[in-house]
C-alpha cells in the first residue's frame, strides 16, 4: 500500500510541474582526436566531415572523420557539439531541410548522399 501511495504522489507531483525527465549523465566527451593526415578525397563533390565523439549508452564513442557527399546539392554539415552538459547530434542543413546522419550508413561509401526525403512528393534518388 505504501508503494502505491508513493507512486501516486510521484505521478501527481510530475503532473503538477509539467514534465518529468530522467537521464544519465556521462560527463563531457574526451578531447577530439587529431588526424595526422587527411586521406585524399575519393572523387569530385566529396566533403570532409571531421571526427567527433558521440554518446553510446553510458560511454563516448569516437566516429572517425570521413569523406562523403551531401544528401542533396547545397546542403552543408553542422558538426555535433556538446554544450551546457548536453550533446547535440550533427546534421546536414540547406534550403531543402535537415537530414540527420545515421551511424548505420557508415559502411556505405556515400553514407549521407541522397538521404534526403521529399515528404511532399517522392524520394529524390
């Protein structure tokens, strides 16, 4: 009965103040790794994305820098950042909207290329 009462009080308090969130803090990421020599671009139209740390569970994981083509013409990369104890993912931005990078694309040479989805019409492939 006590557990039910405590749970009810917690829920009521959360409702009274709007939003309750619980998170796990892993602290600031380590300093960026320094790349001694940037590899040669694989071809025209490729852009270099610097390596960065990103949260993976309760640890930071390093994402090596890489050459890629933008998801659509005119898009530019906004690098991930950590500020005020919060991590913000990197993404592509341009006049056709935002495209988030997904790590499952990392094994593909073109990674981010043609990942833009035109939600009003069709895939822009």
